[in-house]
C-alpha cells in the first residue's frame, strides 16, 4: 500500500546515521519484542506479511517518530486486537498498571516445549517456496514493465519501481504471494523473479552513471514490455 513506510528512492530525509559498534539490541525490551514476534510464528497467530502490513498501517507521525522495535510493537498490538486475542481495554489497563507500579516484576511463564518450538523455527530454513504448478511466464533476458497499480492493501512492489522497464535477470522459483496472504486469499504461489533496472529508468538524470538495481518481484507485478 502507499504509505510513509514506502521511502525507497526518495530524497530529502538526510543521511542515515550509522552507529559504530552498534549492539544487536539497545535495550532489554527490544529482546522481548523480538521474542513476541518469534512466538507469533511458532503459534501460527499471523504471518510475517500480516506483521509488515500492520506496520504499514501506523499513523505516519507515529511511524516517523518510532524506533525499529517500537514499530514491531505497534503492529503486534494492532494484530492482537484484530485477531480477537486481546481487547484495546485489556492492553490499556496493563500499560496503566505498570505505569503505576514500575518496579513490579513482569509475570513469567515457563514453557520448555514452546521454547523448543521457537528455537526450531529460528533454525529452520524459510518455508515460503512451493512446487510449481505451471511454467513461468517470463524467461531470463525478457524485457518487462512493472504494473502501475496503487493498491489499498499490502504489496511488495515499491512506488518508485511501478511502471518501470526492466529485464528478467533470474528466476528464483515459485513462492507464496504476500499480497494474497494479507488479503485472506490463500498462498497463491507465483514465480518470483530477480528483475534488473537501469538507474536512469528509476531516477532519471539523478542516477549515478551505469547504476543498476535488482528487485525480487512476483509474476503478477509484471507485464511484457512492448
């Protein structure tokens, strides 16, 4: 969807600060948010694509003023409510309780079996590839053009690459289509391609000389270039 999260190819936001010897986590609560995300996957509560879509739906001001794991937390809260697991009132009451009792120890629940499931999910390879049910529409070297759609829901086709001409560089295989998962339409597996774009096709004269960009794009994002 079009939103503040889709900043690819944009200018004017200043340099990206790089922290020397940056730690994996800046605070202990960030570890908790990552753990919640892994539990979500192990319990099958929602997909990683739904989690991304939750972040995309944040208020733009909140998104811009939030840190990385704060965005994850905002998405988790949204999805916990949407899935009927918690109510907004329950979340607000719990937050209010710990604001009033900041030194109170957070409850713990020991569940070795669930911990093993989480560890197994961390160590397992990503499971998004599927068996092909049809041959890919495009071959390596085919010229293509991306669709100009302005979707209301989740998409992995960034704005700066819509309606642009590229060339198929590689065929990865058949993969679950994130847009369909988020829309509740099943996996809808599709061929996934690496598409090469010339820099001047994406950014015109502001591109660096001889620059190329490779994007992994699903088949339904592409049309033959005439």
